[in-house]
């Protein structure tokens, strides 16, 4: 039996390094700890260590099995979030299925093993076989952005930092998943707090490289993804190496300390990338949102504005 599976680049996957990498740890100009793949320019105390490739986490998968005269296809979702999956047969032989060219679509609930299809095997001399491909994406496409309140500014109360990119200024936020994202410049090591409560369903914590080449560094950001009760989720990205204080499955409250800001991945300098996302039918889409301001007011993110946490 032949199986073909392809995973979409936007799927819930975690990149891994092919070989051990060198981490440099030293103090920055303001006394903050810096973790990077590049040694400091100035002569100063620096700690180096070799990091082995990280283990690959459990991933969403579709598998098939012939049970007597029945073909079963099942999906396993190890994430604390619903996952949409689409599947298309490339070839199906000896199995009763009248529409092999039509794509199929399901939503698999968090932490569930789901029977997708159950097909009868034909009583013919040819051995049954199937080949298929599938893509998957976090989130229920039925989700609609409906927050109970405006979003808390995601750092300590009273702190204020400048927004360096927000809609409609799309210097690097030039795809639907980032149109409404907000970049906020801040020193490495700044405490990051949850802008809205929810369930943590995906993190990356062991990256420390950064640079302005999207191909080389686009996969190397540390991040947290938190699912909201309306089915959307927040992304906190470019976090500091090994600073994440939450794990998949944790329920976090609005304002809870979750990590430290950093400068990891596709980044030209230390900042926090914050966005609210939804799955729009196997496509990731960022949605507009407002931050909470002073005295029950709201603040629409705008490039150049200094944003204060209330």
C-alpha cells in the first residue's frame, strides 16, 4: 500500500536544527541577558554552549488501516486547539469510493482521535491500495472574532513602548496573516503578559538566531500561541531564548506573565510581534483589534504611537 502525505507550510509543525549550534550568552548595554548565535563585538565576558537539535513534538497526522473488508482513515490531533484537515486521494484501487477527485474536509477537536472515513473493500482480485495527501491548520474555520473586552497591552502596567509597525503600514506585514499584526520595540528581556485569556496550544522556546533574511530566519522565532474562547488565537513572537513560562494545555488569564521579549527569528531588532489570528478555511488571517487605554478608553494600534499598558 502506498501513502503520499504532504504537510502545508502553515501547518502546526516545529522546525528542528540538523546539527548542534553554538549559543552565546552575554550582557547587553542595559544589563539585559542576550542569547544569540553571534558573539559580541566588544570584548566582554561571554558564555558559550553547544545546543543539540531539539526533539520533534507529536504532530497532527492522518493514517489508514485495512480492517478485513473495510478501509478506515483516522486523524490524531495532539494539540489543545481544533485543527482543520483537508484530504484528497491521488489513487484509490479496490475500494468502493465514487468521488476520488473531490477534496474532503473535517475539523478535529483538541486532543481527539477521529474516524474520518470508513469505506468498503471490493471483492476483486486486485489488492486494495490508496494514496492520498493532506494538509492541516490550527483553528476552526467557523470561528468569529468576538472578544468580551479590548486587548490588554502585553507588558507590565505603566510601561510604555513605541509601535514600529501597525496596519495600514505594511513594511514586512504584507500577507493576510500579518496585515493587522503589531510590532512593538522593547529591550530584550521585557516581561510579556497575556493580552487576553485562553489556552496555550503551541510554543517554540529554544530558538536564539535572528536576522533579516526571511528564508534563513523565518522559522527561527520563539513564540506562544493562545486559543481564545471565540476560536481565534493570539501570537506572541520573537520571544527571548528559553524564557517562556507556560506550556501547551495551560489556561492563562488576561494579564498573566508568560515570557520575555527577545530578538529571535526574522527580525531587525528587539521587539514583540503580536497578532490575533483566525483560520479562514485553510488560510491564516489576522484580524483587527483594539488595545485597552486609560479610563475604559480603547486604542487602535498606529505606527509611531507610544503605547502605555493600563
